[in-house]
C-alpha cells in the first residue's frame, strides 16, 4: 500500500433527495432537489473533513445523474468508478415535520443496477476502509455487488464499515429486512446504527447488551447514535457515551452520515491500520469531534449542502 492510497471507498446509492422546505400560499409543499444517499453522504462528509474518498455506484443518464457526479467531484470525491445506466437516477422524497424529523418515500432506479463486475477490486484493495449501507441490499443486482465488495475487502485485509440504515418503505417485511441487514455482519469491522436499529439487528434495545451481541460477531467498533444525547461506543470490552452538542435543528437529514464520515476521516489519519493501538481517550476525542460535525449538519438544511468543512470545525468557527 502506498502513501496516496484512498482512505475511504464508499459503495451504494447516490440519489436525489427531493426535500420539502416550505409550502406556498396555497399550502402546496415546495421541494428542493438536494444530493443524497447515505454512502455518498459519508464519502462527502469525510472528504470535507480531509479524507481521500472515492464512490462506487450508479446513476441514470439524465440531468440528475450528471448533477450528482458534479456534486461528488466538486466535494473532492473520486468518481472514476461511478457508472451510468440501468434506469433513471433514484429519488428519495423527504418530508420534514415541525421538529425536523424526516419521513421517506423512494422512487428506485439506477442505484439498483450496479453489477458485481462493475466493482473495482483494485480500488478496494488500495483503500483503508470499504464503506456501505443497507439500502443497496434491498433489491436488484446491487445487492450482489455490495456483498461482493464487502467480502473482497475482508479478503484483502481492508477494514469494512457498515451503516444498517433501516428504511421500512424499501423492504417487503421487517423479517426480510433483518435477514439481509444482518447477513454482512461477519465481515464488518466498524458499525454505526441508531437506537431504533439496534433492537432490529440484535433483539435488544439495551445499549450495552445490544452492542455486546454485535461485538460477539467480530465487530471491533460499535457506534450507536443517540440524537441530541450524543453517541454510544463499545470498543475493547469497554462501553461509554460521549455527550452531544446542543443545537437548534433545521433538519436532521444527513446527520448520521456526517457523524460516521467524521469518525472514519479521523480514524483514517492513524495510518494504514486505523484501528491498531486505538485507545479510549483518543476514541472519545474522535467521537466528540464527530458529534460536533453532526450538530452542524442538523443546524442547516439538506444533507450534503449542510455538512461542515475541516476548517469550520478545527478552526473554532463552530
């Protein structure tokens, strides 16, 4: 491995978040076409915070696809292994309630069509982390491509990070979701999930018990986001909580992805084996940083447009 290796290669969906931002005088909802998709969000968040990132996924041969390519590239994410075709660019229709919480509807397209042979194994081998989420496990050949990428990373000694972000609208049943969302766990090194997703994957809503069950499956670092309360961590048989940062919420879209991107970006600075020699004190500092980054995203509208830069966080501007 060389000094210019990719820190994080993310695989999965990049899409248009049609996000409600207001209503007009006739009470008709108004939407903005924001760039989104959890793995792409993580790649951008990490890139803005100084990591070298790449994205593998598929968009349509349409104006939305061209726009998403430009957004990723403008944010420093390598798109040399992005593909085009397989239908129109996927959309998520995001409505926001008075508290900033989101609800989703999806119009699936090209993201489902990524094929295993379109996954560049050399890119994975030359990365510190291979990152993916569970949306690309929901349907289509992209399910096989994602699992192939994760297993390739494990075989090559590349760390695997996973965000089992549960979107009920994308699964036939909860049982189907649990089956596929738990399938990759044996090859995962770092996992980030919400309080709501913990019992789905482990059968326990208790942070200590649920995280212990994940650790027993070989996952080294377990992270649970707690909204405004911060984040919970299990590492080396220890568990602890790092407080959140109070903020006036504009919307929560992309906050978890910003948190995970911040964690991975900071871990990537630790050399070719980012988890080696990691101690609790350093991990607490990393999670404090990630909580701050997520809070900034919550204070702004949209996902990618709301993500902070390293200069904002480290320069004391926020």
